C-alpha cells in the first residue's frame, strides 16, 4: 500500500496483481476500514490475465456505503472515491 498526501487529503494506491478475489476483497476492506482522512483509493488490478478482479471491484464496491463513486481510470485501474476534495 502506497500513501500519497497533498493539501491535507490523502490517497492510497493498492496493487492487487497476483491476488485472488478473496485476497483482493480483504485488502480493499482493510483499506476502507483505515480510510479516515482518505479521499481516494486507487486500485491497480490489471487485466491481461482476465477481468475477474476488475469486474468484482466495480460491481461489489459500487453499492458500498463508504464509497461515494467509482472512477474507471483505465482497463487496469479503478478508483474508489470516498469523498470530494
């Protein structure tokens, strides 16, 4: 997990390459639990080895009450926006 800060707000980057859906869910849920002060979680999930992680993230976290919206950054990355700046 990589944390970047700027102007009093922070974003976290999660690299989920090589993780199963279960491992990815655990990692994202832990980041959401520790999300106090964060405005965005940038998730790198890749897509060359399939779209299972991307599809799981985009479908399961769209209805999560902690997530304001999902930004589709690219085929290999998704942002969970937790609050506006």
